[in-house]
């Protein structure tokens, strides 16, 4: 591959935006802090490492009619993401055995428009497979503390965690936990009000989340196993996470774009595009989640992209009780998150939340920062531009998303994966430039 040179007044190098020329082929070969005469000049556009989304559901093999690697990775590239990590459920088979993992790898071949890594799943009875799955290259292990929505992926109990966490700790990779502890059905009359968002919100209270996070902190302390809390939605849990970090426990936490972009007060009834679990909570709660990035209590952002066909999403009926709980957002991690956070923090504080911090989490040493020898995963975007998300500009399979028609701050101009332009001018330029990200 021939060297390419690009320049901007705002290149993210050494933790700051500064004028620089990047020279790269498949990797970064040179960084000059001036404008090279033969460089393409991108003016004031921001040139930064490609966005890393460590929480997506691609649903292949087995439920490929829901999404699939081809469409999901195109959408990721269109949003400026150059690396994604696929969750072990929603595919069939679920990724809980070495054989299932091999089927997942086979399913992704020839369809990776960005880099793809994988998590293994922890379910009751599969702890004996964890060593082999980790040796095969998964970057973490995912479990649910409540029903996952997929019967083949049942939730774990404390007993299952006691069996699995020493194995995971030995390999020093994270155990990711969906933290809701279902106790008893909440008396909120959701059954008789299945299209009411406020009734749905009441049906999954913060207490479920708080109790589950409390349990995972205790288990982290007991086994000294790295624990990662996915999609924190309850601001009440932030103090617990902060205390656990101050104690020195190996604990990290994320929230997702939807929990800081939308607010329960604004969500209409009978519109299932907003349904996810835990639910999107109230504005006052979500403002606290935003602030938790500035204090380091929350580590980075993800999308939890979890799409479904219109009938399974109950688009026509608006029945929130029956609808699949998941939001399609893989294309909007960069722009929607920046839109939500631009009044809370500077761009310089925001960039690590979608680049170096998730890269560090998955131990992707050659990603997330511009250094000579690092992978040439690059996004060029204008954070000052406004862009309305239109269905025709969306690359994931179903144009069902709460981000459609939203006015977003930021426009992706070009996404470069391993040195090749994958997305530019609202179209896919070069396919299958992604690689597996296997941690061996």
C-alpha cells in the first residue's frame, strides 16, 4: 500500500488537538507537527483515531435477518467507528463454546468493513469452556444477572460467578455484567398499560440496577476479577462505582449514547424505538451520568447496538411489553454522544471516551492513539457541523432508530480502516478492510 499524507489544524496527537501531518499506509509511519507540502489539507476538520465501540450485537450467525456483519460494519464505518466488539448473545448459537466461537468467526469472514473483536458468554454450566474461549482470543466474557431476552443465554447466579470468576481473573480479562437483579414484579400495572413509556420505566426500577451493581462489586472484591458494568443507567449507582474504584478494585463502567441523549420525559407512548434495558431514565438522572465522565466514574461510551426487525420491535402496535428491548445506534456513537456532551465538556475531554479509553479496556495496544507503528484506523470529521440523520444515510439493516431525524452535532467526512478509505461522501468506498481483533 502506498503512503498517504493528510494534514489538519486539528489532529489528535499526544492528548491534544494540534496542527500535524499524518503519513500512513496500513500503519502510521510518520507524524510531523507542521504542514507537509504534499499532504491533503483538511483545514479545521478533526483527524483522530477511529472510534472504538466495545458493545454491539451483530446477531450473526443464526439471526442474521436482524442485522449481520456486512450491514453492521458498514454502519460502524459510516459513523466513524473503526473497531467494534461483538456480544455473545443474539446470535444462534450463542458464543458460549469454542465450536460456537468458530462458527462466529466463519460467519464474519469477508464481511468485516471495520475491525471486529468478540466476547465469550458466561451462562450456567459453561465455565469449563472459558479457558478455551479465552485462549481462542475473546477480549472479555459477558454475563446477565437477569433474563437476557434470549432463552439460550440464561442469567447467572452468585454460584455461577463463584465458579467462573477465578478462571477469568487468571487470564486478566474483564467480566462484563448486565446489571439488573429481578426480584419480584413491580406493581406498576404495566400489563394494563403496555404502550405507556412511564409504565415501562417503572417496571424496571433503579433498585434492580443498584442491587446488581452492588453484587458485582462484592464479587469483584472477593475474586479480584476485573469487572465491567455495561450500560449504567441508574445515577444512584455512581457513588458505589466511585467508592469501588477508590478502594482499588479492578472495576470499570460505561454508559451508552441513548442514556445521555434522550430523557424519559420526552419519550412518547407507543413508540418502541426507545425501548432498551435498563430503560432510558429521567433527565435529572441522565445529567448525573454525563457529569460522571468528567470525574472518571464512567470510563467510556458505547452504543449497545441491538437491532430487530419491525415486527419484533412492535413498530405497528407500540406494545412496549412485547417489543424487543434494544436500540439501533451503531452509526451514531461519535456524533450523538458529542451532541449530548458538548455542553458538559470540551472536545479534548470527549475524544478519549471513544478512542484511547475503550482501546485500553480491550488491550488493543495499536489502536486508539496516533503513534508511529500504530494501526492506521482514522476518522476525519467536523464536530462543528450540523447534520440531520436521514433514513437513506443509514447503513444498518433496518432504518429503525430514535436517532433518525435528530439534529446531530458532527459530520463524518471519511473513515479509514487499516489505511484504506472505507467510508467517504456518504458511501462505502472499499469493502472488507477490517481484521479480526483476537487477544491471544
